C-alpha cells in the first residue's frame, strides 16, 4: 500500500488548471537552443511543471516542447501513435503500469505527486446552498467544508448535470466513474451508480461549472487554483468522505473495490482493454525507453525532484511526494543518476 512520503504542503496561488483540450507549445529562450526535451504531461500538472520547465531552460539553454492532454490519450499517442516523447507524466500512475510499460515503452514508474478529488460547483449551481455541511466556512485553503451528509442526493435531482472529461481519454473522467461506484458502496443504495451516470455529461472546451453543468469532480489543487482565478468568488468546492474522495492512502484497498475498463493502446501485442482500479490520487512519470533526448530528460528530473523543483511544485500542486518513490521491482530499472533521489517501496493495486 502506498504511504504518504511527505508532509502536506500549503497550496499557493496558481492559475486555474482545469482539464483542457490538447495544447502543444514550445518554450523559446532568447539564446539558440542548447538541446531539446519533449515532455507529455497531464493538464493537471501544467501549473506545477511550467515554472520548472522555465527554470530548466534558463539553467541549461535546452528548449522544451510541452504537450498537454488527457493522460490516457497521451499514453496512446506515445505508444501506438509513435509520437516522440522523452518524459511522460500521468495524472494517474496506474496508467504507466497498465498502458505504457506492458507495451514495452517504459521500464519504471516514479510516483511524485499526491492529492485528492473534491466536488466543485458555484453559487449558481442547482442546490448550491445544500451541498456543504451546515455551519461550515469556505475560505480555502485554510477552511474547506466537508460535504453535507445528504450531498449525493442533490446530484440526482431533475435537471442536474455533473460535468467531466471523457473517461476513455482522461483520468479525471474515469475517476468520476470510480467515485460514483464508491458513493453507491458508501451509502448502500441500490442502482445509485446507474442513476449518477445518467447525470454525467462530457464537457467540451469552453464549458464551465455553474453554467453548462452544475457539479464537477476535480483535483483539489486545481479547484483551489480555479477559486483563486475567479474574480467573482462564486466558485465553491467541498471535501468528500475519505472512502469516496480517493484521498487517503489508508483507504487504497477500499478504493480497489471500484474499477473501470478502458480501451488499451491498440497495439497487436497488448490487451485490447485494460482494467483501471481505484487508488489514492497519485501522479506518476517515466522516461521513455526510446527517448530521443534521454540525457536531458534525466537532468530535468534531477531538477524536478531537487529542492528547487519540489518548492515550485508545492506552490501550485499537486503536493510533492518527496522523495518520490518507485516499486522495488522498478528501482533496478532507474537511471543511476536518479537512484539517489528516489526511494523504493512495496505497493500493490
């Protein structure tokens, strides 16, 4: 079972990091490039990775191509799609074990960030006044209310929509499905999972909570960033029960009761579908076996896992796991230059 490797670090002010459609960009320093680095990462890592990438370019002169999309989508693109990639960082470390490693494209999985799912809404959402526990105060990050005891009933009211991403492309989308399963298990109401599914809608670019839909399950650090970026301060979110919010490492075996089947990477020698089990929210990354800029990738991870990189990550989330960890099996596959920065631990799905 994965244990917490670092103390919770206060989340700082950041730009709103909601799931976005694919965005590809490159940093262009004033001096000519002293090398290249290609990073494919989850949208939920944008605020954390951007300042580290900027610092890396300043220190080394290496130009970074930054590719952002849903983690499952990216996993398929860098395997079956044969898109060149040096570092792949997923919003769910399980994606590396289930999609990338079995296809032979990576040999290790470094767990480096942790967090939780919360439920976001706005003061304009249907039943907004009934979602937070009575008498609670919303003043993030110091004070975030628990959900009311009957919060889930308001998600199934007529006309209520729960927005989210495509579960076949993005972990935040399939984590909503996992949460629905855990809600039914927690409250013991038959068919509650199916009822919640009927209220789920896949959101499109430009749509937002409180307008096109009422509620959204989102990473806690992204919710805080969205609140800080909201000039109207109408954005709200609540904490979910520990056995529902994918937040507590002690609940990992409970989370595993929920799972989802998604399409695989669609290569001839891989499984056509894979099972993704519920786990505590943890971000993972790897260096691709065929990384075209492997030396630069290792240098970037040395910065990311060092004191400067950890501080920059902590300012905007997810909360760093410091030192980051790999399984005992994967430790032997780590580049030697990273072994002193990464710990080894037993865990299972």
